[in-house]
């Protein structure tokens, strides 16, 4: 594949930084957007500066913009300056519990920020592939209705068709999401709509419980990384 021009949002976060490294290693031209808002959400432990510095020294063709995805003017400028072939959208307010304290900010980043990026893509590079990191929280508590059976040491899905995860046919309405789940469900729907209505190449990925060494883990998000950190440091 010839070198592609790739935009990664949330590029200093867990998933974004892995995407940056992956595509940089393959020789593509990677632009990252991250304004370190994780620090604003979660305090100094959530600061992603260390990961940005690591990326700068580990990559060959990576440039970074400390840009807020809520800022439509700045996004417009970025998309005018570079024509992207692929957009990997990972920037988000990622915590259920945090969203309860900041519902408007959560919605502005997760739902409106995603709409801003989709619209910038439609205006400037509508043929690009747009990948959105959604979440399995769009299903809310509906997966709790999936039948389980009790084994000797654990519970297991009762029906074979559930063994590989929750089906995308699971409903996303009439369910309790948390405000975070609702802002992500709004973004998920609008991303699908840009695919179906405008015929753009949009992919939506509903992951869950992802972790890795590049997480700036805090109690409210990145819990597995946070647990390991606390176990090793003995702190809280
Ligand atoms: N980690 C998981 O378990 C998991 C599971 C399912 C879905 N997801 C989704 O994957 C995506 C990435 O998650 P992550 O775990 O890498 O989170 P993360 O917090 O590590 O990364 C998100 C990054 O986005 C940046 N950001 C936040 N608001 C911004 C803004 N307004 N403008 C620019 N940058 C901003 C943050 O500074 C952070 O570096 C999110 O959409 C999340 O909902 C994550």
C-alpha cells in the first residue's frame, strides 16, 4: 500500500497512541490531535504528556497538534492544510462516573466533537475512511437480559450464539446507559448516519475493557492499568 495520510484523534491516549505507532511503523504520514484533556478530566495522574513525548521519539513521520475537537474553526484549518485518507477518531471523555459530574462537557466532547470531525471529513475529504471508537456501553444494561447458566466456578452465556460477544442487533434504546453511554450512543448513531445517508466510508467499533502499557490509568478510567500501578507502587 502506498503511504497514506492519516489523522488520529486522542493520539496521546491508550488507543490513539497505539494507532499512531502502528501506522508510523508501516511508513504512513500520521497527524495526531490531542489537547491533553484527560488531565482536565482526571487530574495529574491522567496527564498524557509522557506518552506524547514517547511517541515523538519513537516515530518517524508523526506530527502533533494540541487541538480541541470541540473547536470547529481549528478543525477546519487542519483539514484544509492536509487531505486525509484515513481518520481514526479516539478522542473522548471516556468515563461513566466522570460524566455524571460534567454532563454538558461530556456531551460536547463525545457527541458534538464526533459530529465536528464527521462534518470536517465530509467537507474536505469525503472519500476518506472514518473509523470511530464507539463502546459497548451503547447497549446500556440491555445485555443483562442475555440468558446465563451457572457452572461450577463461573457464569457462562447459555446460548452458543452469545459466546463471541454481544450481538450488534442488541437494542440501544429503552436501556439505562449512564450519561457517558448516552453521549457515545449519540456519536455512534451520527457516525452510522454519515455512512448511510452521505454514503461515506464509516466504520464503528464497539470495544470494551481495553488496556495496555500506554494508558494514563486513573481510578475512574483505565482501571486495569490503575490496579497494576497501585499494586506495584502500594499507593492509592
Ligand atoms: N479503554 C477502553 O476500555 C475503551 C473501551 C471501549 C471504548 N473505548 C473508546 O475508545 C476511545 C479511546 O479510549 P482510550 O481508552 O484510548 O481513552 P484515553 O483517555 O486514553 O484517550 C483519549 C484521548 O483523547 C484526548 N481528548 C479528550 N478530549 C479531547 C478533546 N476535546 N480534543 C482533543 N483531544 C481530546 C485525551 O487527552 C486522551 O489522550 C474512546 O472513544 C473510548 O470511549 C475505550
